[in-house]
């Protein structure tokens, strides 16, 4: 069975993703959405994303960390040196869907391998953003879209695929 490779991210109007190593958009509904989608699946992340997690490895998922450092230790995680190796490891765990969860460099490296995007698009901008989600115009088939208007921001959950 072929695994679906999906990227999941919360971004602003201009694809803003992060600032100074932290997520810009901290939305409770987005976190719930992220957990619901990724639970029980393999998640692939870069070292900086792993180190930004407050409690280390994400529970109820196979955590795979991509880093150039072959000696890097990430408790509760599989550590590999490339996105391609991460996907190979994820497939060993019989994942029907594998999630790329960041950060910016990992999204860029994995975009050509990605089949599906789950984006939370926030109706806002961050002029100080220093990390951006890759350009994704090839993902032009909208599978689902849900608009949310709660808290401080309006945002949409959008699922996209390449047509």
C-alpha cells in the first residue's frame, strides 16, 4: 500500500510560519485539529522543531527527527539524516499517512514528495516572520475547507492535493 505523505502547518496570509524559532500562530482549535489528524501516524520533523516541543516526543505517534548530526539523541524518536530516510522509516511503521510537521527547512526538503497539505490559514500577517511555508500552488485541488471565527483570529482549515 502506498503511503500518503502529508504536510501540516498553520500559516499566515503570506505563508508566515515562524519567528525566532517559535510558531507564530498558537490557536487552540488548530492544536486540536493537529492532534486529531496526526494521532496514530508517523510525524517527521527537523531538529529545531523537536527541540521546540515542550514535552519532547509527541505521544501516540512515531516521531522521526531529521538532522545532519549523526550522533544526535532525541529520546522517544527515530533519528535520521534525510527526509527520504525519514519517509523510509515511517513506511516501516505501516503508516498509511505520514505527516511532515516542520520546520521550514524540512517542509522545503519534503515538498516534492508531498501528496497532500493540511493548512490552517490565518487571516492575518506577521511582518517579523523569518520562516515561511513553501510555495504550494501545485496543490490546487481543494478537498475540504472549513472557516473558523473564534478567539483573536479568523482562520480556515484547508485540505489540498495536487490535481
